[in-house]
């Protein structure tokens, strides 16, 4: 018998594919290899070096033991919304659930539906290599108390700036790299997108607030599509990957909304290097 409620709850895998691109999922969950053809998308292994140690992106294919094949949709939504593992313990915030928590329920269902279509990979997820003081997941509860606000992002996605805020902050998680952090790794909300001298892999990340990003709307759009600036410079390796996997894959409407949002951000001064 047809059940309208069940049909409405069913995620849209095709739309989930788009959301996976907007969220940059493949970059964090695919190991970097000498030959890109040897990399298995979403099978994990990508290393992220931080002041707290090295984190490795896990296998999120639907393999029943190596991946997330035994998860339910509720398990997935809990991970993205609350930063909680299936056993109830905390995920480390290197997994940017502090941003993904802002996704709508519908988008989370669609993304889950897409992940279920991936070819299963038996590649085992690697254990993180963390300093002794940072290995304990119980300590993340204190971090969450300080820095984590769970729940969908409260913006009007019917407006260009509102939709752009959603694309940038909930999906693209731009603030995870472009916002400076405290000594405990929390984003400094009062310096949103103000750049950092110690971004991913210890590299500097530019201030992209209004007045600091001195580009026109067309220059920002072209850069996010091609990785080239108006004076012929090219994006560095890290941002180049984001452009290839994410921003160049956005629809024209979402790209325009993202640019509108970036042009609306109040300016903040860049932090000086220590």
C-alpha cells in the first residue's frame, strides 16, 4: 500500500550528490595518492594535520563493517547535527559538524540518500594520531559547551544573502578555515571569516570579509569558478582543491548567492602573526 508520509521522508539521492559537492565531502574523505586513479572516493584516509595531532577522514561508504553501512538515517543525522557517534560518544570537531549542524533536515536526508548509493569499500578507517591530552572524547563535551550551537541555521534562504549564508556556513563550512581559532580550537565568532595565520596544515588563510577582499562581484565569481584572479594569479593547492571539488560545482544561482553573502560580511581586521 502506498504511504504518502514514507514517500515524503525518502531522501533524493540526485540532490544529495549536489549537496555532497557543495559540502566538499569527497575532499576530506578520500585519501591523497600519487596517482589520483588509485584514490577511492569516500573510502577515507585523508590526513588533516592540526596543532592537536593528525586526523584521518573515515570511510563513509555503505560497507557494513569498514564504512557506515550499518548506520540508520537517524545515526547519520545525529552525527551531522549533534557531533555524536553511534555509541553516543563525541566526534572530534576536526569533523566540521559545528558547521554541518546548520543543514536542514531535508538536506541531511538527501545527502544520506546519496551516500547510500556509493560503491562499498572495505578500506579500514585509520586511527587518529593525537597528542596524549587530546585523545579523550569525553573532553570534547567541554569544547562543545564552549563553542558548539546545534541546530539548523536560522536564515531566509529565499533571499540571495540568506541562501549564500547557508551555502557558505552550513554546506561549504568556509568559516572552518577562514575564521581564526582559540587555543582550544574553537572559532572566534566575533572575527568571522577574518582569516588566520595558522589555518589547515599550518598555512595562512586570507581575510575574506568586506573591505578586505577587494574584488568585484565578477572577480569573486570568476575566481570561485576557475581558481584564477584577474591579474593572472592562481589559487594555492588547498583552495584550488576546494574550487575544483566544490565552488566550481555550484549552480549559477548558488554561486551568485555565495558571492552576495561574501560581499555582505562586516569587515574585521586581520590578526597579526605571533
